[in-house]
C-alpha cells in the first residue's frame, strides 16, 4: 500500500475553519458525525485536518474514497447540516466510483459543492 493511501471512504473536516470572530467548530462536528455515522451503520471514517484552504467560507470538508471521485465543500453549518451530511455520506458510500449524479438526499449541502475530481 502506497504511503498516504487509504482503504475506506472518509469525510475530512477542517478543524481550523471559523466564521469571523467565532471559534472553530470542525472538531466538535467531526465527533458528532462520527457517532451519527456509526449509529446508522455507515462504514465511513470521519476525520479532521488543519486547513482545506477555504478559510473565507467556513466550514469546509472533503469526501474521498479509494478509486472514487473526490469532492470539496464549503459553507457547511454543523447546527443545521448534520442530517444533510448523513444523506450525502450515504450517497457517496453507495456510489461505486464516487460519482453522485442525483444529490437531493444531500439537501442544502449539494449547493455547497466547490469542486469534484474524477478518480484517476
């Protein structure tokens, strides 16, 4: 296995993103999501990273999976988007190549998409 390779789908949440004058909430949201993901039986890792370079429009996160498309989102709100995030994660988990063509189940988060890169 190559260095840095991963074998499972994951959502990576920025733990330094914060609205102007506010404290970062990414780490707390990652903890909540991790419990919610386990509760509904999704096999997805929830992790954090320090900076996804989307600082002007927090909160940012990425979806990645082995041999899958990668997505970058920004503008998530942990107070209101947890159920939409679970819907998005289920869509991603169910997409063999990660390519989501119908994103209604992602709710408002489908409007927060900043980029998508096809698998190589």
